């Protein structure tokens, strides 16, 4: 039974970690983490027998798994203070405590990495013996992943240097750019009339206002801020590109996105087939923007208008009502799903309402397999907030199923499939809402869903291709001007938007604030996750018993490669036709939406 306080404050109960920021157990925990890490290091660093004897390796991995399950680099303390800084981003005291623990953890990480690096250097002949040993069966894919990375690893000393230099040669550049943007404010038109000074993050949101004057004013301010910092961003981006090029050369990666694919446990051919399939259907977003322009009564959408919500959805959803709706959908799918969700609500693992200093947006957090899952929301009672609750709950259910069925070395989801569970549940909740919507609301909901699908699939693949061009051009030229970067960006954005979205002056600089491209090629995972999710949804709608297969996938974690896991479900993600089938689902929604608009006389 979900017990929800309607209104008021509903915040995380972090008592399973610590009772307060000054809990004396925090220091005790860090001492325990240090003691257990040192114990493992003292026992196994001097030894080499586990690198040749599978029985001894089984013991070593058992102890390593226990360390990773209960302690890790920073134990409960690191998780607790990270969560607290998300609740209060303005507290210098919390930042100081978290930074101190982060440094503590980085030292342990450096000291512990000898084990991982030595496993990577086990000779090929010995690897086959290990993989056939019954005692190592639970760790089989953990070892396979290490060995896939091994050819790109360097010595312990070199890895330590690379790790220590990460902040100065990479992270600090990114922090600088986004720190400068975050400090900016501008006076803009506000909804309801009047003018006011608003911060950069709020200006970005106002560009989606239903009031054209408000969004145009915000766009001018947004573009002005980007233009002010474009020279810094040029230097930053070239430094980030140079950093990536150097690492790829040192680690012998064959192409700029290769390291991402190895880290994600996915074959480059799978990603290539996804990108090829999506790029081949850029006519879908082009047709969608044509429809949106007609519905909004304009010949073309301005660049900053493409995500403006069409229509009006008047329904409001309290957190209690949202929980009832999400719970109903979950119960219809699977009782275990519903039980996990009830636990999140009843145990106060969801931080619900906006609050001064709290992180914006939403996320689902996990750290060690032994720790509770926590979900952060900023619930305002809109339809989007219900879908956000469903989305993050999907991640949370994924987490909990892995915890029940996997060891700590298989805990997690590869980037390539991380968004499957979240979009799977989100879409089922949207379908439930559509069942009771009137015709006008139904059209608005369908348009919103298309907005999301276009952004998640086509925009992210266009971004992936932009990233590829960016790295390739940099490697051939040695340096890219802001104008060259902007031109590449506009070309790739225009390729999926088509003729009904203007590449408005100033939009060529929007790469400046797009954080994804600083983290190298992971945007494909948004598209792969949603397209895989659509396939699973289709199977479940045809046969409700197929949800058992979905649970198999959600429980698998890192126990096998995504390609092998899905082959077990009858899905071949290596085949371009699989991706094309998912894109046909998007096209069907577009056709249905056009039909709904025509039915209401919106296109005459």
C-alpha cells in the first residue's frame, strides 16, 4: 500500500546510511573502508599465484566482490554526501565534506587498481582455462570485459598518472565553461507580462514558453550569453578534443568512438547499424516538424521553437495521484514491479518537491549494490512530472532486480541499454493516460510523445554524427575555430530537422552548452535504449507473458554483453532491420497524429 503525503515536504530518508551530516559513524565508516581496502591490498598485491591458478583466482575474486559489495572506494559516506549535495547545492560545508571524501576515494581507487590491471594482463592461453573453471562461472563476463579492455590498458604506473592528470587536462576545462554559463543572468520578458532578471538555466526553460514574445526574448538572451563565452568554449573544446586524441593514441584505439564502445561492452558494428538506420529515416523528424509548423500556424519553426509544447493539457497530477497511476500500470505489468515501487514510496526513497538549493531535473541514484536506491524529482503537478516519475521508477526497478540476481561485479547497466527500463515504463504510463484523454488532449499528448521520440532518437544520432565529424576534423587539422565548429554543428542539426526548422542566427553556437559532447559518444545510447524499449513494449502488448522475458533482461545487469542478452530474448541488435522496425513504430505514431489533427480540422 502506497502511503503518500499529499502536499508538504516528502524528502529522502537517508537514515539507512547515516542519521545526520555529523554522525560519528561517518568517520568510523571511512576507517573501515580504508582498513578493508588495505587488507585486500596487503594480501594480494605481493602475490601472483591468482594469475595462473583458477582456484586461487576464485578466492581473490570472492574477496574483491565482497569489498566492492560492502565498501568500495568510499562506502556509505561517499554516497551519503553526494546525495546531500544534490539536496543542497549551495552549502559550502557539504561541498567541503564531499570533496574531502572524493579525494579519499580517489587514493583508494589508485591503490586498488593493481588488481584489475593485473587481471587484464593474464595471457590468452590462461584465460581459456579460467573461463572453463566452474568456480569462476559467476565472474565469467566480468573477466571477459576486463580482457576486452586489456589491449588498451597501460602499466599500473602509467594508469595512475593518467588518472591523476584527468582533472587538470580535462575535467577543469569543462567545469570552467559551465561555471561561466551558470553565473550569467539577463533581463528577459516574463510570462504574464513584465520583465525580470533570470539566470541562464531559467532562460533556457523560458525558450519553451507558449508566449512567442517570451521565448524570442529568452532566445536572444541565451544566444547573447553563448556568444559572450564562445572564445573560451573554442579553447576548451580544442583542449578536450586534444585530450581525447592523446588518450586514444596512448591506448591504441582505432577510431574516436572506439573507447566508448569498449567501455559499453558493445560492438562498433551494432552502433554503426543503429546510426545508419536512424540516419536513413531523417524524413520522419522532417515530416514531424512540418506538421508542428502547420499546427502552430507558421511556415517554419525557429530553431529555439522546435520543442515548444503544442496544445494544452489541463490535467494536474498531485504526487499522490501520480503514484496511484504509476502503481496501477506497474501492477498490470508485474506484481514484483509494483512491490518495488511501493518500497520506494513507503521507505521515503523519493525526494519529491522543488526546494531552494536542490538539484534541478530528476535522476535515479545508486552506488554500491548493498545500498538503497534513491530517486530525485522536482514534482510540480504537470503531466511531464508523472512521466518523469515513471521514467525514474523504471531505472529504480532495473536497479533492484539486478541487486536480487547478480553479484557486485555484475551490478550496473551498460550505457547502451541504460534507458530501456525507464522508457519502457514511461511509455506504458503515457498509453494509460491516452485512454482517458479527450480528442484535443489526445492530439497534444501524441505531439508531446513525438517531440520526445524525435529528440531522443534522431537528435541524439545527429549529435553522435556531429561528434564524429568534430573529432575527425580536429585530428586532420590540429585546431578548429569557433566558426568551423559552429558550421559543422548547424549542418548536422539541419540534416535531421529538415526544411521546416530555421537554423536561426545564433543557433550555430548551441554546441557550447551541450554537455553530452564533452563526455564522448554516449548519446547513441538514448536512441538505442528507446528503440529497444519500443520492441519490448510491442512484444508485451502482443503477449503479456512476455514481461517475464523483459524481467530476464532487467535482471541481467553486466552478466553478459547486451547483444548476447537480447539474443536470449529473440532480438538481434546486430541486424539493421531490428532498428528499422523500431523506427517504423515512430512513423506509425506520426501517421496516427496526422490523422488525429485532420480529424479535428487542424490542417485544413
